[in-house]
């Protein structure tokens, strides 16, 4: 601990002693050591060096949002121990601590010894309280980066490593997704005047910095689109989604079933999202003709120009607004296709359209025989 002023004006001895004791208590509970008799720290000789690893920070929520997090089974609740935020990296027999700024720091000896007992290499996140470490996340395992995977997967892997070590100084932070249990734990902690709780979303990746300042999770975008379709009394039929570039980019198609469906085509909704800033999240209106596999899309609606800090909070409103524009495009598409059906073309005009399609790159030359064959069958 370093010296410093806690009061700006002189006070009596009893007040000064009270302020001093309170300051020492706050610092020691966070893992600081007040002197030679305090918690022993194991130093590596690399303190203050840049580790290259940065932790995920928390976003505060207000009271109006609390009930939604308690009732949502996608969010687990954990106690916040108000300790010293710390990551532990084990590489072979070398164990190092990393603070919230990504700098290498000394570890309490008991925590370092417990980390050395693990048979695997890893990077874990948690809080140090004195000579105990409460871990809640796993970033890497035996050289494999897990940060892009769901928190549920990372949590299960972490339990496989830590739970068998019953006498270890490293412990798992208990969590639950059950709404009833979440409320019971919150009430018990409040009654004991304990620190605030933390909510972690089970399907979320590990993102350095503030999670809300990062991109929209792919599954969250899909879920919001499905909810908006249901709200507008539209049913999702066949779906197809794909991920690329190490799961950084997502593309999806949804067949939309409606009460006034056409006999020879259906609405199709396309969506896309990226975590590497290649393109913004967006949805697009389209159609699929039942007699072939061709898809036609037009009029993409962007949900946001960039992933802003509150994009996750604002996503339902953004999707609903974008969907209103998408409905206009679908209705315009219906009018256009109805007009196509009422327009007769002769054989010469059809051949001319095929050649013009080739000229602008819509129809490759090798497809001309197949296109003409379909045309002649329809006569």
C-alpha cells in the first residue's frame, strides 16, 4: 500500500483512526498487503510489462432494467466480490497475474501455487480477495482461444478444471439462470449489505472492454428479428444461416409465411451481421420463386451505421423501425411481381431479354440454354 491523503482538513484522533481503519479494510479486502505480515505475493520479475491480454469490463444497469435481467433465463446472476480484478495466465510452470489494464502484476503465493497445480495451460478471469481467487471466466485452454465461444461453454470448461481441486485457493463463482433463485440470491445479498451482483449472458462471447460497445451478437440479431416477425403476425418457415471468417460474419435467410401467400412465390428475409466491422448489421427484403432456387433481393435496410455503445439496448427498437421499412419494400415487390404476371412477351422479346441479361452480367453465357429451355416449357 502507498501513502496518501484521505481527508483535506485536520480532524481529531478518533476520526482519523476511523478513516485509517476503513481505508486499510477496503484495501486489504481487494488483495493489497499493508506490510511484511500481509498477504505474501509471488513476483515474476516482469511486473508492469504489457501482457497483450485485456479483460472484459462491466456496464452498469439502472433499476428499471433489473427485472428483465432477473427474469431472462439467458442471463446468469453472480455475486460481485468487489475484489481486485485479476487474470491468471498459466503457461507450463510459469504463472503470471494480469491486471485490468493488461499489465503483468505479482500474484499472492497461495493463488500462484494453486494455478500451478492445474494440468493444463490457460488464461482465466476473476477477482482476488486476499489469498483467495474467485474465477468466473476462461479465455484460453491449452493454447486454444475460447473468447469467441459462448459464455456457457467457457463456464462449463472452467468448472471441469477448477471444481476437482477442492482445497485450492482458486474457486468458482456460483451462478444461476433460474429467475426464482436469482431473486433469492439478490435479496440475501442485499440483507447482508454485500456488493452488487453481476449478470452475464450465456450466449455471449468474451469481448475486451465494455461488452455493449462491441458488435451485436449474431444470435441476438436473429432472436430480435424472429420476435419482430411474430409481433407482426408473420411466421418463419425454413431458415438457413452460415458463419464465416472465424465466426466474425453471419448471413441468414428466413422464409416468411403469411396468411395471404402467393401461389408461385414467397417472401424471404435476408440478414447479415459482422464482428470485424466489414459491414453493419442489416436486413433485406426478397422473394423466392417456388419453381426454381433463384433468390431475388432488393432494398437493404441497415439497422445501424456502426455498433454504438447502447446498440444491444436499442436493438429491439431498431429492428422494429427497420422492419416497418421492410414491409413497404415487400408490398412494393408484390405490386411489381403482379405487374410482371400481367405483361405478355413474345418469343423474340424473351430471347432479347436473355441476351441483355448476359450483357449486364446477370445471366452467364453457359446458362443461356437452360434459361431458354425453361422459357419454352412455359409456353
